[in-house]
C-alpha cells in the first residue's frame, strides 16, 4: 500500500462526508444542504462507505476493501457531477433577484470524490509483489488495479461531460 495515496483517499472520503452536509444550493441568505436533497444522502453514504473501507484496508490486506472504496468514490463522483451540471443548468434558467447558485458543499463533494478515486489508485498501484506475498491476494490486487483504472476513466469522462455541458449551456 502506498501511504500517501491512502492518506489522500481517506481525507478525501471525509471531505465527501463534509461536502454532503454543506450547502448544495444557495439563494441569497438561504441555502439547502446536500442532505435536504435526496442525492446528498447517496454521497453521504458513499463517503462513509469509502472512509470505513479505507480504515479496513489500513489494518488488513483484503483487496475487496479497496474495491469498496473505489466503488463508493465512483458513485459519489457520478452523483455529484450530475447534480452539479443539473444545478448549474437549472439555476441559469431561473431569473431570481436572489442569485441562485451552486453551494460550496457540492463542489467539495465533486473534488473529493475524484480524490478518493485517485488516492485509491495511487495506493493500489503502490502495492507490489514484495508487499503482498499470497498468490490469490496478488491476483485480487491486479483485478483491483483494473477496476481502479476503469473508475478513474469513468470519473474523467464524467468530468469532461460536466465541463462540456457548462461550456455549451453556460453557467
């Protein structure tokens, strides 16, 4: 296990939890937190699952913990980027004197979800055959690496689609 990657992933999973509790929509002095929106519960649970899975990964050499953290980070990334794009698009259509905008909590979830995926990838690829001696565990680590690459690719495509949507549909 690569310690810097692990630390990044674990701190980012806490960031997903904090961002899920923070404001996702702001209209003047009024804000709506992530848990006031159904999707905020999804990202909150995903952040908690990632944090717990990463804690288990720190004390055991079980590969499924990394898979669980990657899956949770991927779910949080997809949900948060979808809400970010939808929110920006919908808020642009509303003509309000209060100035409705996306809150910092949703931005934090988006960034931290990607950091969970990236941190897990760095931590997993740092695991070499010198560290892992069991043959079946080595195979599981290889499978986890493949999943990590897929999760990073999915998150990258989601981010590209989100930014393309912002460019073509505006803020």
